[in-house]
C-alpha cells in the first residue's frame, strides 16, 4: 500500500485529469493505460496524427504545471 503522500499525489493527478477536455483525457488514457500508439489513437478517433500529438503534449504540459515538478522527480 502507498504512503499518505503517494495517495495525495494520486488524488491530485485524478483531480487535474478531470479538468482536461474529454478528448485529451481519452488520448492520455488510451496511450498510457491501454498502451496504444499515437497513430493508432489518431485512427481510432478519426483525428489527424499531429492533432493527437498536440493534444497529448498540451495535456501533459498542463498536468505538469498543475501538479508541479516534484511529482516527476
């Protein structure tokens, strides 16, 4: 079981994920949890590959700003 700090960080991530647009959340989920490649996600969602890349980059950037760099160290 995780420490209290781990649990709080996990809750922060979940809370900030909910703030993202639904398409960005879906892309993050498909890529990081389901293991799909960005090209596969683009095909599934009928989006341009560059759009998917931009959405995932912006979502990660926003999460990093919201949560803080200390989570990634």
